[in-house]
């Protein structure tokens, strides 16, 4: 009886190994999900949150913020849907000429979020139009987005 039982047991081993192998393949870790949104950079000020669109499409148009001629406006920059461990590079131009450029000095997290960072304030002491552009790397596509117009800040002259 033991001679008959042994072949049956060994006969089931290949089936059991095949079943375990298929379960092991099915149990492989899932690849990290992409970003929850398309890449975009925004500027926050006391006037609100300003964004022109996603990954350079400018579907919302470039928002215009008019500053009081007697005040100043604190600005911060952030983003969502950006590639992990990348920075936002931004440039502010006045009347189309170079005025200021920098990077955010902060890296995008593994959740595709680039937390806001202060980029200073704009004072009414220098009237003019200031265009803030941003360059970043989209998280889902990996596409480099260069010099995307994010917001136009208008500082009127003191009357």
C-alpha cells in the first residue's frame, strides 16, 4: 500500500509547484501608480491661486493679477503632478526683459506634489507688468515643460 501511495504523492507535487508558481507571479508588487493629475505649477498670493493650465496647454489662459499701487504682494510657488525629486525653475520678466530667475530649492515628493515655497514679494515701488514663467518635469509623461507662462502680475504706477 505504501508503494502505491508514494507515486500519487509525487504525482501531485508538480501540480502543487505549478499552482504555487502561478500564485507567486500573481503576487508580484504592483508598480507605483502615476500622478493623480497632469503636471502644473501654480502661484499663490493674497489674490488667490493662479494657474494657466496643465503641462503647457494654457487651457485657462494666463491669469492677470493687478496689484494695488500702494501695497505689495507676497508670492509662493508650488505644483502637482510633477516628477519625483525634481525642482521648479521659475523666471520673472518685466516688460519682456530679464528681471529675476531662480529655482524652488525644494524637491517634489514621491506623491508628485511640490509643496509651496515662498518666492518673495512684489512691491508697488516698481510699476510694470511682470510675467512669471515656470519650467518643470511632468510626473506622468516625464515631459519637460519649459517656460510655461503661469501668471501676469500688473503693478500700476502711483497716480
